[in-house]
């Protein structure tokens, strides 16, 4: 059972990001909320944890900024358009923004995937941490694969953003419930594809880090 859970663990955030907004939307609709506010609350629910984290640490991080921008955008669009389809499509705003941010990190500093994978790749082992850092500095293949993985994630986010807008606006205002549900599907398919691509790269990345870790441990044993 633990092995089975480990295999689906990467999908848990994705499942929550889809299930929570859908559940909130239909619950609020049953309670009498109109489409716009039901969709707005459902959309910002995925960023609730980020806001809690921001308050706890008393600093505004990147995700917290995105969530607050989305909330401000929602209120502004309510008064400007009154169209519930805008609320259904607006998650595309921060998805696209995040995709652009991911792309930027491919060229500036170290890519997002490298940073996000550090705890899992090193597991708190000092020799592994040193090897992981040296892999970035010394291996062109390692850097290329990390950048390609981050770029792939960015492209998927941008594609999901565009598809969400297209799907939502291909339905009428009266079909908002159907368009909101269907607009979640491209994200599921694309993220599963990215996870598969990541899985293909893990053996090569591990091989590089393993080789450097052996050198680090061998050097430590000689001192």
C-alpha cells in the first residue's frame, strides 16, 4: 500500500486543485450564490493555502501575490462586465503568469523544477545536497534536462490557460456550469503528460547526481 500511495502522491495536488473548486462551486450554487461569486470563490480556493502561508510567515510570496491579484481582478471584472464567464476563465490569468515565470527561470538563475525538486532529490542527506548542487554547476546535461523540464511545465501552463479561455467562451452564459466543468479537463490531461515526461528524465538526473555523490563521499573518506 505505501508503494501504491507513493506512485499517486504527485497527482494529489492536481486532484485537489480540480476537486476543491468544483465541490465549492456546486455547494455555493446550492446555497443560492450566483454564478459569478460561486466561480470566484471556487477559483481562489486553490490559493487559500498560499494566503495562510503568507500570513503565518508575515511575508508576501510569489503565490500569495498571484492569489491577491486574482481576487482583485475578480472584483474589478464583476463591476466592469457582470459576465460569469469571466469568472470561469479568470484562473487562466495566474496560470499564464506562472507559466511565464517558469520560462523566465529557465534563463535567469536556476529553474523552478530544480528548486522544487531539491528536497525530494537530496532527502536531507548532506553528501546528496552537495552532489545535487555540483551537478548543476558541473554537468551540462543536468542543466539542460532541468531547463527542458521547467520549460515543458511552462508550455503546459500556457496551453492550459489558453484552452480554458477558449472552452469557457465557446459556451453561452446560460451554459456556464458545463463550461466550468469541461474547462478543468485540459489541465488534468496536460499535467499528467508533464508528470510522465518528468518520470522519463528522473533516471538520467539521478545517475548524474549519484556519480557526483560517490566522488563527494570518496573525498570525505580520504580526509
